[in-house]
C-alpha cells in the first residue's frame, strides 16, 4: 500500500457566554497512513500496511492536501478532488 500524509479539517464547537463574539474556526490536522481506497467521495487510510489495522475514511470535502510518501519523505501531491481546492476566499 502507498504511504500518504493527509492534511484535513474537522468540525469545531465552542460554547459562547454573554455577548462575546466566538473566535472559532475549523481545526486542521495532519495524519499519516497507508492508502486503502481512493474514491471520488472519500479516501480510506489504514494505520498499518496490511489487511489488519484501523481504517479511517476522510470525506473529500475535509481534505486540504494529500501527499504520497517515498522513502519516508513527501513525494508528490496526490489529486485532491473537492470543491474546497477551487474555492476563492
């Protein structure tokens, strides 16, 4: 299986008291694993190289970047097919 690094965002919540304006934004994370499935809607990554291990499905809309690893170093940026990459802020 191909090792990858995935940068992704997740939902964040914050309890706000009084009239304070919340200073909240989605949190960014980086995960490393082995690519199991690469689908249009999501990517599945395993924590081990083999049949067994914990598998995590990342929705495409949450993925900021996915890089393949070669010899333990980032190689190239894999295709990230989601609307987030084409959105202008």
